[in-house]
């Protein structure tokens, strides 16, 4: 099969508007969910170009570390496209918040996505309680307020996991919105923040619009 650069996925070099970035992510996820992903350029030429010209990611993605949902795959993006912050339970702390702020303020990514997912082990651990040895407890503790909100709303049974996943995403959206650096970018209109949830069975990402 002939290999030519014309067959690679090529997004616009600079994506400045949050709307355009969101549209690119939606299109990429539709391709992924349909099993029609495009060929990504991982050539030496592309790598060198990104070093020489610098990275201009179209979005910052905060997502769970779960091995079943790599953002580059599920949004069908390539090298230099996504600035990804991954941590179990997609929760934020000082280090992860610093990464987020770097991506939007320094690299000028116009879109910030906080993405959770169904069947999240970190959420399940927080709901079920029990042993959380070592630093795992810190992750569980960050999700616990969302567990409390859902429990106090009277939700019972297995649907509690789904609800906590949703509330945890919304809680993290609220946390990034409280960052002064991010508030300034929102005020300028150069950044949008959106929550999202990935469904493992369908491969589809639902955006909380
Ligand atoms: Zn997870």
C-alpha cells in the first residue's frame, strides 16, 4: 500500500475557537465509535515539525487513567493535538490543576474537557468504601463529596455509580472554573470548559452541554 502524507489525518494547524475545537473532538469521536478512525501521522518528519514549531493542542483533556479510554484514541487525534492530564477518577489537585492551567494559559488550548466514564473503578471504590491503602485514599477522598451528594439525594442501587460519575465530573468542572487563571481566560472568551462522559460499550462521548 502506498504511503503518502495525503492519507493522514490533518487538523487545522491552529484552532483558536472553543467551538471549532469541540467540533473536531465530536467528529473524531464519531469516527472512533463507528470504527472509522483515520491514519495518524507519527512519522519522524511530523515529530520534528512539532519540535521546531512547538505544540498547539486544540484541547486540554482531564480524564481518568483507566487503560480502556486513551483520549487520543477515542477522539481520533494524533501527536500534538491533545494536552492530556490523566489521573484515576479524573479528580484535580494542585499538580493536576497546574498542568491544566499550563495547557490553557501557556499553550492557549481553547477548550478544556473534564471527562469521566462509566464503570469507573475509582468511583466504585469511593462508593463502596473499604480499604484504600497508601495514596489511593487521596483519590477516594476527592470523590467522596460527590458520593455524599448522591446518597443524600436518595439515589439507591447500582445507579448510584452512574450518578456519582456525573456529579464528580460536574464538581471538577466547578473546580477548574474557580481558578483565577482560568477565570481570566473565560472572561476574555478565549476558553470554554465542558464536562464529558465516555461510554465504554458504545465508544461514544456525551458532552454536558
Ligand atoms: Zn475511571
